[in-house]
């Protein structure tokens, strides 16, 4: 069973360009989480999605950032008009559906975004 | 809202010595508690978790942690470390939201095991 896949692993963008980060959850998982890790900081929750639904986006910046998890295909985190402050490692995690929320989140290897 | 404090950013320890990584949290509601490990250029892996019940939790790779509600702490311990334990360790909390976790992570502690 393949783990959580993220691509690309490294992404370099110039200021003003768009960044698209992809996350394929583990097989059978229908919940996806995105986290951002700034240098020398812990991971910060950004958004939680289920298939075709954004459940909690309270950690997402209000502008330029968007996320989706379509019925088919990977989850996408999109950052428009990137700025240097967006340089960070972006991690995706997935988990199976559960009514109590006590299951483990499985993390991908992350995408390291560098904005030049 | 909850927060997590890991006071030690780096902890050097000799191989086969014991280690304790400290974690304190703040929350107005009950929380789930976690320790994750991150090896270089990899994602996070769950070491152990506390949901309820016994306050001493045993995890993978010989690690254990004790939940202390009065001190709002969840320190991670291992009686004898190996070189392979060199990694960054994150303490995390999540309120039981009913169906998902909204995890707040600490800033991490880098454990360096010295041969």
C-alpha cells in the first residue's frame, strides 16, 4: 500500500507565478489535510478537505491560497502570485473516515517551495 | 484555541543514554496529544498518541510519554537512545472535534545522538 504521495518534491517559482502542489492520499483515505512548515517553525494547519468538500479552511490565508479535493484525482493546493514569504515546506496528510477523529494522520514527504 | 511549547530546540545525548523531550500545552478544552518524528527530507511519522485512559502511553521504537493533566505536560522519554533516533520530534495537540483533527504542532526538538 503506497503511502501519501506529494509532487513535486521541490518547486521553484519566481515572484508573481502560480504554484500548484499535488497530494494523493493513501488508498482508502477520504480525508486530506494540508500543513505549512516555515523555516525553524512547527507545522501549521491550513485546511481540511473531504472529497469535493472543504470542511475547515480556518488556517488558510484569505487571499491567493485555495485548495480542492475533487471526486477523482489528487488534492491540489494552489498559491497564486507567490511571494517570498510563501517559501516553505507544504505537507499533506490523509486519514480514513471516522466519526470520532481519533485516527492517525499519515503524512507525505512534503513539497519544498522556494520563491525567488 | 490551543498551543504547544517545546522549550528545547536541540537536545544532544550520548548513545545508550536516556533522553526526555519536554512538551507543555495550553488548551481550554480536553485535547488529544501526539508525538511525531521527522527524519531529514521526510514527512512526519506518528510515534504515539494519548486519547484517554492510562496516562502512560507506549509508542514505536521504544518511546513512551506520560500525560500529566495538572502540569499540562506530555513529555517523551526513551531509556536508551540509538544513533538512528537522531531526528526532529514534534509534540502536537488536537481538540476532539468529532470526525477530524485540527492539529497544532510545537516548534520541534532536534535530538542529536552522539556516538
